[in-house]
C-alpha cells in the first residue's frame, strides 16, 4: 500500500514525523473500517495468518 522510501533520510526527526503521520493515517483507516462494520481480527489471528503463509511459501 505504501511505497518504501528508496533514499536515506539523514534527518532522524523528519523520519520520526513521517512514521507518526503514517501511524495517524492507519488509525483513520482502521476507524473507517470499523465504522462501516468491516472485518476485524485479533493480533493472535494476524500473527497465525502471517506465519502460516510464510511457512507455506517456504515449503
């Protein structure tokens, strides 16, 4: 969804501001999904799904 930066950021404060802005954006997106009654998952479900996909691709 988000493009990774492909250049070094020498200003650590600027990087922290970018990370904070990305966090705020994700919170707004999550709130919109919840408001629409969209699907949710627990952290345990997310981790299980992540590791099961990773394991299936490695086999």
